[in-house]
């Protein structure tokens, strides 16, 4: 399968630099994959597009302000993005996997300094990143990051130094139901929900369940293979709780639909899928790559944002609704002025 099959033209001005306000004022393109038809709505209309007895599954991961700016031993600047905790080192230090920018020539053992009394030792290369050992002067790492860290926005959202929007990003690049710290990127399909909209969904008889998948920087990694089948996905940590598995079982029993809010939820559910349409609760890491030809066993419908051309996220949507159908809907979204990517508008894929 050629990577070119997932390309489309996107004018640069369609890439959203700020979110809609309020959150649920985003536009919603409803794609009926069976009828191959689209309807244009607002995200606040979502309850009218679902049915009593359906189940929304949300990703409750919380983005940590994990980007820090510091100095190298030579005095040069370095940027560190903390990606994933690895455990404890010696003398109360913490081991993390991190990306270091400006640190290409670092040697193992290099000591780095960051604001707030944070120090780091770059121990060893770890794939495209490093294993670093962290120590704080007098407070927890979490408290230090909340004060000194920056929200790691995607590379296509532009922010200058001292940009007035940066303070708002700490709130808006986070879902209202975020609970479990650990992500370096938001599950962006969930950014459109408000507390009021969640209440309206409940009043309509639409149940909710949560799982956790900590979104990593690999979500922005481009597909470099010419043939889709040759691409190797990044892996991410997830937990599918017993409560979520039980909610899915209840939904199946009453004939409702499982509506995944975001590609992260779809990957986590399908990683724990059973042939009866349920899931086995548990935790682990998933490198599941969903592209056309994949057989969904759990997910019936999907709430998602509009994704990059030639991306694995777009391929997942195409796997659910059909490549031609999805790309036609994307072209319609471009014509109709929809906003794309993390701070952009949303799509609901349904049809069962």
C-alpha cells in the first residue's frame, strides 16, 4: 500500500494556531460512512448525533509541562523534553527518557542545569533520545515542572517567546477530564468537550468510561517508508481499567455503540480487543498500527480531529471508514474552511 494514497492538499492557513472558544464551539463534520454523506454541525450538537445507550470512551491522560530550557557544560543552551519515567537512580535521583535539543554533541555523563535547581545527567543514548538522571534541590519534580516547565505544543503550533497565548495553552491544551499525568501531547479529540456538554450527553442516556494512554512524541513522527506496511509504530503506555471493560460489556448487551474519543482510545481498545466485541482489562504498551485492512473488533464510531496528510492517524480513520470516503470528506472540510490539527475542528465517523 503506497504512502501516496493518504496524501491531500492542505493550505497552510487551515492549520489552527488557537483553539475555538468556548471549546464546544468547534465545528463538527459528521461522516456517515455507510451512506458516504457528510453533515456540517457544531461540536455542541454531538448529543443529537449519538443515541441513548451508546458509550463514549475517553482518554483521561494529563499533559505534563515537560519542556525545559537549560544550559550545557559549555554554557550553550539545551532544551529538554521529558518523555517517560524509567524509575529511580542512585541517591534519590529519578531516571527519565528525554529528548535533548541542542545536545547532539553531548557525551554520556554530561551534566545539565535547568531553572528551579533541577540538574540532569545525560547517561546514555536511548533511540532518538537519552536516558537522563534528574535531581531537584528541595521539591518534587512535579511541583518544579508546574512552575518552570512549558506545555510541549505540537511543532505546527507557533509560539514566539513571551507569547501572550502561552499561559492560555496550559489550560486549553488539556481536556477538562484530564486526570492521570504522563502525556507529552494531548488526546486532541477530547479538547472540544466542556463540563456542560458532558452533562448533556449523560442526560441523553449516553454513558462514559475512561482509559489512560499516555501520548508520546512519536505521535508526530512522520511515516518514512514508501510502503505503509513497512512502517513501525512508536509504542505508548496504556491502562484499560476493569470499569471500562464492564461498561463496554453493558453497552454490547443493550445494543449500544462504542464511540472512541480519539485515535489513542481506538488503539488502546483494539489492543485489548476480544472477538466478542469486548475488551480484556489490563495495562501495557501498544505499538498497534491501524491502517486500511484492519478489522475493528471494539470501536463502532470515532470522534477525532483532522490529521496530517500521510500520517498514521489519518490511516486509522481511513481504516474505519474507507480511504476514498475519508479523503473526500477531508477535501470537503478544506473547501468548507474547517480548521485542522490539534487546535482545529472535529469529525464524527459513524454509520452503524
